[in-house]
């Protein structure tokens, strides 16, 4: 038999003879896997943050446009003009004005 045929037995005997080294190797491998997993989570969360930040900016721009539009539509002069044209309203003359107390 050659040495390569006894390799699995040799490896198992080394594992049993050096348990501390085996535990260190397992700890290093576990640590490496966890580091990779955390890096992947960080990248995923960072990408989500970038997308949500862009959406927030777009919504903020839209909100500002809507506020400007609301201010323009609620101008007193515009409201008065619409009341005169569409609703045929007029300002009350002082002699037709009635004050209720």
C-alpha cells in the first residue's frame, strides 16, 4: 500500500491527536463564512438604502411641486376671479349688507 491509500486514516489520526488545532481550523472557517455572510447583508442593505434615498428625493421634489401648485390655486385673487366668472358672484354693496348681532 502506498501512502496515499492511508491518507484518510492519517488525517483522522491527526485530528484525534491535535484537537486544539482542529478546533482552531473550525473556528477560522466558521469566522470566514460569517464574515462573508455579513458582507453580503451589508451590501444588500446598502443597495436598499441607496434605492430608498432616491425614492425619498423624488417624493420630496413631487411634494414641493404639489405645494407650489396648491399655493397658486389658492391665491385669493384667483379664487375671487373664479367666483365672479363661474358662479356669477358679486361683492355685497354696503346698502344690501345686513349685520346680525
